[in-house]
C-alpha cells in the first residue's frame, strides 16, 4: 500500500486548481497523469526578466522587460495579417504583434494611454522594433512579480508557459514534508539539501548553471531516483539469496568429451566466460551472471557447456528463450551435442499438450531429463523438476526481472545465467539487474564475414528497393525494418503494413510481414516461412526477435535509422550469417548527433564500443527504446552524466539491506516512501514486515 503521505502527489493532475480535462490531457503529454509527474518536469532553460532596457537599447533576439505607454491599436484588414499594438517610451516605438488576436481582450489589457510593463523577445524588423506575443503584459505596480529569473519548461502544442507554470506551482504547493531517506554522511559530503528544498531549487534556477544535471539540486534528485532503483533490485536479490544457493562442482568428464566433439575451437572469450561461470557455480552463494555477446558470438554453446558441470554433479538444467522459435532453435543447436554425450534433452513450449507433455513432465520429475529447453511454458504450475540447479535465461533484447524470479520457484537455490545480445554499457546493465556479475564475449568466432554498412538518404528509397530486388534474384533474403514511430504498436504496425503493401505490389507473395500486434503463433509462422525461403523479404517492426538464424538473410534495410538506438541498430544488422550488407535509410536533413551516431555504426562492429558511444551521444534514456528493451527509464537521472551516483546508490543500497534487511528502522521507513515515490515499490512485497 502506498504511504498516505504520498496521496496528494499521486492524485490526477485534474485535482489541481485551474486544471480541467483539456489541460490535464496536455499535461499528460508533457509530464504524465499524476501530480508527481509534474514535479519531475524540470526546467530546460531560464529567461532573465530582470533585463529592462529602454526600447532603443533592446537588442535583437533577446528577452526584455520594458515599461511602455500604449499609443494605439491597429486591427488588421484580414486574418492573415497580425493585430498590432503600438507602444512607446522616450527612446522610441515598439510594436506588439499578435496573430489571431482577440481585439476586445487586447483593448482591455492594453488601453491606449496606459502605462504597461511588457516582457518578451524583441526583434528588429526592417526599421521597427517588435515584440511578438509578449509573455507578460501587466500594470507597472505588478512589475515585481515578474522581475526575476523565470524557468522555461518543455511545452507541447496548445500548452502555454504561463498555464504550465501555474500547474507546476500547484503541484509544488502540494509537496508533503517527506522523511529524510538520504545517508547523513553522503548528504553532508555532497552538500545536498533535503528533498523538498532540492526540488524547489531545481524548479527555481537562479543561474544557467543551476540547469545543469550536475547542479547539486539535480544531482540530489537523480541520486534519489537511482537509489530507489538500486534498492528495489537489491531487495529482489536479497529475496532470492534468502534461499541459499549450493556449491556445484562437476568432475569435468562430460565437458572434456563435449569439447573434443565440437567441430571448432572455443574462442578465448568463450573460455574466459566459462571459467567465470564455473567459479560462480562452485560458490555456495547463488549465482546471477549476465553473459553478453552479439548475435552469433557463441553464447549458446557457452551456456550448454556450463550446464554440463551441473549435470556432472547430478543436477538438472534448463534453458528458457523468449519465443517458441528461439526455443526450438536452441534445442536444435544443442540436441546433437547432448545426445552424443548420452544426455536426455527435451523441449517444452505452449504448443506441447496432452499425452506427450504428461510423459515429458513425468520424466522431468523423475530426474531423467538432463536439459529442458523451452519458453515461458517452463514456469507453468505443473512443471516440476527432480532437482534443478542451473538455469539459463536467453533474454535476447528484452529484460525481465520476473522471469528470473520465477525460476527460483522451480528449484532450491537455482544458479542463474542470463544471456543477452544487447551490448549495453555496464552502468545500464546495473539499472536492470542491480549488483550483478558480467561476462562478455568480445571476440567473434573466426571466419565471420564483416558487415558493410551504408547510410542512404530516404529520397533514394527506390534505388534501395531495386537493389534488394536484384539481390533476392540471386537467392539472398532481406529484412526490412520499420521503426517504432510512436509509443503505440498500432501506429508502428500501420507503418510496417504500408511498406509491406508497397513491396508486395512489386514482389508479390515473396514479401512477408511481422509486427507486434500479431499473435505469437502467427509471428512464428512468418519467421518459419522466412527461414525456409518461402518468403524472401520480411517487413518487420523491431519486435522481430534477434537471434533467429536465417543464414541467407544477408541484407538488412532499416528505415528511419536516425530514430533507433545505436545498440539496437547494431543488434539488428548483426543477424545475417553470410557476408551482410546493412542499408540505413535516414530522413533528411540529419541532425548533428544523428550524423555522429550513424558514423560510429559505419566505423565499428564492436558492440560494446557502440553502446558506450551511444550513451555518450544521446544519454541513457535513449540508448534503447525503453519500452522495447525492458530497461528501466528514469525521470531525472541520466546515466551519461550521473554514472558515479549509480555506483554510490548501489553501495548504499547494499549497506542499507545489510543493516536493516526489512527496512524496519526509521530510515527504512523513509526509504519505503522513496520506493513508492519513484514507483519502484513492487519489491516491497518481499520484505518480511510488509
Ligand atoms: P549466440 O547464441 O551468441 O547468438 P551461437 O551460440 O548461436 O551464438 O553461435 C553462432 C554459431 O557460431 C553457431 O553455429 C555455433 O555453432 C558457432 N560457434 C560458436 N562458437 C564458435 C567458435 N568458437 N568457433 C566457430 N564457431 C562457433
Ligand atoms: Mg544464438
């Protein structure tokens, strides 16, 4: 249950005075549905309203606050021309310019002959001085109310600065006095003020420096958010660890035979990862390790070889994949090896039903199956192992805490290896997993063909279509990826459908379509058709799973490449096994950052370098579309600049739970409020005293 003290902040914005249904919609667009969302909407700039020159001294393009006398109103002859209010001071004339103005209203606000203070940006236009749509027009006795630094907020169509500020002021007025959750020594060292004060300061910048993410107030707020994230993850981890792990040591016999049977040598990176994994398994603490490596870097074989240690020690193992097709692919990869070693391996997905399934479950419960590969179906109630000790979760590019948790119920102290093809920087990985260990396959198996990456401006689409057409004639297959346009699968699907329609008009039934609004079985069927060569061009949104092996798919076209995270692009282009070419279609003109990003992609195939660059160029929120990746998103924190705070937060979270595992102390209670404040409260259920 959310603490009562936070109720005012989690009310809908429409509860604020002066916020009606129309405004609350707009507020939802810029911030979110709740009052608390307005608090996190921090100013992006500040206007200095204290600058009050005479008209003749007002520079072009600069915000000025000027005291003037209203001379006359000039209503426009038609709607296309602006309404002009002529004003003066002893130095010259100033024209206030209004498009779509209401004359009556302006006449009331600016009666001829009256003295008024107007504030806004001055423009020199031909020989006149103009101020289009002043931000403020007030009688001189109210000048004190605006002569200050005014924060500037990100806006949306239809939302004026004044109205937004009023809503934010309303939200700030509801700030409860929250108990201090910060560590006293840390607060002192960083010279941080209490939460309320920091928030106030962040909303009332007094200098341009105060807008920087490095300003103390913003760092404090970012820290709070990161602490909530790390604490929640540490609580999940603590919950898992309460069921102790066990030390698993094989005798190496199966491993040795498997290695001899492999048609290739393991790379050094693979060997290193295996050594790290076996060392973890030998520890009595429960293992949680992330195995990172591009598609095709050889993670699956590492996972399988690691399983052998557990099997040697007499235990069972499991491998879970996000989709049916990937589960079956993993099964096909490891089944020959497993069977050559005399092991029993089985596959279980939602498709398996009836007698066969019952027989499989019976064998599993009896301990006769050594390796079970499957999908979410592995977590079904009636799936019981004899003694599961080691589980691998192939997360490809979606991160899901819940899946990792669910395995804990299938065995006592299951050691966990999480595989991902997403080359995220360590800091980002920490926000998804907390304090975890990472092995990286930085080296590709030998013999991989390089990928040629070219950036092509969108107006040359027809040439790209023609080139793809020529390639499929020679037996190649192509992925055609349409991006996430909106946070809506409906709209994304529409874009992909349109492209599919266009290409199908040219290439007929050789073009297939897959997107997020299709059922899992439908998606799998299309992927199968692409794999078997029934279709040659697969139009897809980014929901297509990475890791489905289609060796003939050597061409990758990505539309609106400028909208993707680099890591995502890298992962997408890395799927073909043969010599591959990747065409990045981009919309012109290309911004500075977008240009730099596409350049990185052309220059390197090192996924980890790409991920770090992306973090540097775009900031953490953007490295992966958050919805896509399952990575947590942050409101205030930006890992590109707050990386140090993340480390501190991780250490702090660890210390807190060591001292006060159930958050029962006074600070513990305050930390619970923090978790709810940042909506990271799902983990609270794991505490003994709810
Ligand atoms: P990932 O799971 O990382 O996508 P896989 O384990 O599926 O990669 O490996 C991709 C392909 O490379 C497989 O066909 C596998 O047999 C092969 N492979 C794995 N390791 C090596 C290696 N060291 N040398 C050569 N080929 C390898
Ligand atoms: Mg693979």
